[in-house]
C-alpha cells in the first residue's frame, strides 16, 4: 500500500489505522511533506480522491493544539483542512487535502503574485476580524513568550552557529534591544495571530485561495505580526515599493472591517518593521537550532535573507544603535565565515 521503504514502524501503524476507517479502501500512501517540527504528512490515495494523514508522535508533538486551532479557524470561514478522523492516543489525524502547490513554489515558477497576495491578505483580515471571539481561547503572545523566542538568537545563532561569546557590554545591548522590542510589540492592538503566515504555509487552491496550514501555534498577539510573516517572508523577498502597496491594501481592508491599523500609515509601518525585527531575530535562532539540534540543514541557506531583514531595521532605529553596532562589528564578519564553512553562497 505504501511507496515508502519498510522499517518505519509508525507508518505501519498509520496504515493499519487508515485501513480500519470507513470509506473507500486505501490504494497507496505517499509522502506529502514534513515541517520544522516532528510532524509528518502523507497523501492517502483512494478511489474517491486523496486525503492527508498527519503523523504526530505523541511523545514529541501534541495534536491537541492543532485540532483546537483548526476548529477555531474554520469558524472564521477561511480555508483550512477539514478533520475527518482522529486517533489522539497514536497521534494520527486524517484531514482534507489542500493540494501540493505552495505559494512559494508557485511564485518561484513565475506565478503572478498580485492575486495570490490579494487573496492572502483578504484571508488574514477574515481571521483577524472574525476571529475575535476565537482568539480568547488562545494563549497570549505576552512578554515572556516574545522574550523566550528572541533568546534563541544568542543561544543558537550567536553562540552555536557563529561561535561568538558576547561580552558584558554586548549582552547589555542585546538585552536592551529585546526589552525594547517586547514593549513595542505589546503596545499594538491584539488580534488572532496565525504566527507562521508565509509562502510555505499558504497553498494555492482554486476557488478558495489560499489554503492555510501549520497554524497550531496560533496566539492572541500584535496586529502586524501575520502581515510581517507574509510580506517580510523568510523564503522570498519583495521590493519595498511592492511590499508597501500590499501593506496599504491591508490597511484599507482593516479600516473597512473595523480593525485598528494605527492612526496613519507611518505608525503602522513602525509597528510592522519593529515586529518584523522581533520575528527575524527569533528565526535566526530557530533556523540554526534546526540544523544543530534537529539535523535539518535546509534552512541554513535562508539565514542571509533573514539577517538582511534584521540589519535593515536595526540601522534605522536610533534606540537600537548599540545592538546594531554589535551586529555589524561582530556578527556580520563571523556570519561570512560561517557561510563559507557551510558552503553557502553569500
């Protein structure tokens, strides 16, 4: 039934579970995707079409948050996978298939970004405007979580990846930047936040675009966060003029739907850029950790893009001058060495 090599005991258990479900018999099971967690996804083929089976080892990944958020998001009317069957004890979920064409793949292959991003922004606005009640059931993106995320940067990117040990002055600069960014994030209006709303988690779906996946870490948090994930994507970069045009589209939609997107464009743009800096500091740490802890080197090639986003904001913020100095004096040279060591073009 499977096209995957034998010896995978969890896959064998998954196939037994699928075979016992009602419906047409399974013809074959093929790999669908993996993500940055321990979850795996398989495409289940049968006479009626295809579905997706999620394998989330209970000792590694709880499916509870995924199921909760899937139901909350479905209630806002956006296109998320429908849940067909669940075995919580084994960590198996059978869901509808949103296809295999990610935004990133479509864009890389020359798709027109304008309709894709228009749809993505409209869906985001639905999540935010219609998800107010749902957001109350989600964790708060509070100071502790914001700070915990950024601490991945000194631990995994600075110390582990770059082999740097910041001195007392540099650590003060890092701490000061982190506290300032926490304060900035917490000053924004609060909405439902997907938290990874980007080109690898948006699927091109005819008729109900986009399909939205990988939403299990959703929280109540800053209004600019998901727009940052989408427009300052860690996997693809857009010219600033195009990015600002999409940002304006978002603000116009937010005004129509009664969302607070700042007094004016300038205020929202400050929120957007500063929120983006918090996210990119976190991502530098996460991508390094994925290599050193989890043995996933594929994200190392994305680090230069993320560091460029980071430096563009620190250079423009006087409050972050000590942090910007640390980055340019120590991090940038050490990063060039690390790139060469990993065989990644600068």
